[in-house]
C-alpha cells in the first residue's frame, strides 16, 4: 500500500533495501550455522567428533558452501526459465563459482582440522570413530568430490578458458551432494 509514495523516495528505499540485505546476508549464516547450532553440538562431549572449537567455523563454511551452490543452481534455472542471459551472464556464474571455490576450500581445510583433532583425541574412543569416518566410502567420495571441484575451480581461476557454465552447474550439484553426505555422516556416526 504505497500511501504517500513519490519517486523522490526511490534512492532512500534502495539504500534501505541494500543495508537490510547486507545485514541479512552477514548475520543469518553467522547466527544460525556458525554460532548457536555448533555450540549446542560442542556441549555434547559424550558424542565423539562433536566437540571442539572447529565446529563453529566448520558449520559456517558448510552452510556457505551449500548455499552458494544452491544460488548457482537456482540462478541457472531462473536464467533458463526467463531467458535472462543478458542479466545472469556467464561472468556472473564465473564469479559465483569462484566464491564456491573459496567456501569449498575453507570447508575442506576445516574437515582436515576436525579429522586431525578426532584421530588424536582420546575421549569416548574418538580415534575409533574418526577412523570409521575416514574409511567410510561415503565420506571418501564426499571429500574426493570436493577436491575434484576445487581442482576445476582452481583451473578456472588460472585459465578463464576452462570456465563452462555446464561444468559450474555440475560442480554446484556435486558440492551439494558432498556437503549433505558429510553432514549426514556427522550426525549419524555421532549418534552411533
């Protein structure tokens, strides 16, 4: 109901929307995935591999990694459905794929930190649980997939001719599958 609206207010409204969007983008992942949930998990010290300071950043990176891959997929669907090649250009997808690479690299790095901590941490047979995780084919495929996606994104960063919208879309689907698999194992193995 735009009562009293005039075009003179457009600039003010645009600025308000920009700040609101920035606040949501910055605060939502930090509060939802990077703070409260991992703090709750870290209090359950009877569950091997659920404790430790790496949980907060790891949850944040997995949230950002899966979110940016979802954005790439939804952007492609929108581009295809509405013929928006002029709005959602290949350069937009190339940039989104670079962000996917950054978040994926952080995710894999924090996985390494959790594995190292879990292998040498000896409460409630944490070493046994971590070794079970490392030898689980689902985990190996998930982390291997992340490494392959990172190799593609690195190659794209070095040589822009390697970029392909189809490969970026496939990488996004692979990242979604890998992060979902890792999180399912995190919960299920912790409860077992």
